[in-house]
């Protein structure tokens, strides 16, 4: 996560000014975007001990922007910043240990760095710490503790945390089961564009849990997630079209969504696609397959498809 530009102290090229200039090139603000130039200025500031610059230089190595991708070098810069107490770097270093990138995978060490950042109020670290407790990775599994950290991040507007907090209420893990409360958190995340939450909110409307059953509303949320490539939402949207629930029955559309979901390995969609194919004329089948190809070729952005831990119910 790149931190925002800080105010510069003046005309001399001190570490803060070097960092600010790096941010300008990184974001293309006031100058043409140039990752290599951003790296140059971040490095100058980082070598003077500027923790924000060290973190951002780590991000550049992590993503391979302006320099060849090098996770070990990213870790080196994250660590220098993290040891100065930089919360972004602490979280980023935790992610590296979590994923085993640039360092041997070590969930306990990931948790250690997440906790340091989370205690400083870093929402991403709070979410990541919640995931660790949720899955029992690096710490004993503890749903109540997972809920605590998810809630702190969710209240700061973190969409992933909002979705996961919804799941906890949905399943009654760490909190009493409460479908209405689950819907509330799913909606907050879904309205931010979180595909998992959009799918989960669609399920709630589909089943009438926490909200009155409403197939049309379920379809609306499934579609938003499906158009982002969510395989489960694509499958459920295919079911809606196949059965005519919330939308007019349309086997061409059903086949298209089953086909897209099946391409991601969804076995149920694969079976349903083959069943639906038998209900189509040769022309209808060709149309459905063409629409699927267009969605994939244009990354779900054609006129036919407008426009990193996952817990699903």
C-alpha cells in the first residue's frame, strides 16, 4: 500500500523532498508517470532512512514497477521501514511472510508484523490479523478474536473485512448468528464493489435470509459479481436465467454464464452448461458461445458483459 505524499519542508533536496518527488512520478501528478524515476527518488530518500520511501521502494520491487520484480529486495526495504514503526511496511512485511515471498513462509512471523501494524490502527493489518485468527494460521483458531479484528477494520471501511464480518454473522462464528446483521455488512462491502460481498448478498436475497426473498434483487447482485468474473455468481446467475427466477427465462444467457463459470473450473456449471445446450438450437448455441468468448476476450467489459482469502457461504 503506497502512502500519500507528505508536505515538503522547502527548497533543498532533503529526504522528504526526494520522497515527495518519488510519489509525484509514481502517481503521475505534476509530471508524466515514470516508475523508474519514482524508484530513483525513493532510493535516494530511503538511503537517508526515510521510512515512507523505504516502504514505497519495497512496493516497487514487490510489483516490478520501475525495477525488475525482486521479492527478497522488497522484503529488505519493508523490513528497514517496519523496524522504524512504519505501519504500512509492517503490514507489507507480514504479507510477505504470509505468502512466503522473499522469505520462507512463516505464519507466526506474519502475525507478529500484522499485530504491530494493527495496533497502530492499520485497517489492512487488522483485516489480515482477523484472517489469521479465522483460519488458525500463526495463532490458535479463535472466531471471537477474528470478529474483533474484522470489526475494527470494517468500521474503517475495509470492504474485505466488512464481507468477512458478514460471513461470521451469517454462520454464527464468534458472534450469535444474525442474518440481518450479515446482510448489513455484506451490503456495505457490496456497495464498494466487493465481488464476494455482492455474491453473498445475492444469496441472502435468493434464500430470503435477513431480507425478504427477492429473486430480482438476488439477480442484480449476482450480476454485479459475475461481471467481475466471480465464478459462483456466474453459476447462480446462470441458474436464474435457466429457471426464469428474477429474470425472464433465457437459455442462451444461462448457457453463457454457465460456460464462463465452467471455464474457471466450476463443475456444477459445467454440468448445467451441457444440460442447457440441449435446449438450444444450433444458432442459439453458437450465439451463447460467442457471447462467452467476447466476455473473456474483453475481460468482461463487452456490451454483453457490462462492464488477493475468501470465505463463502
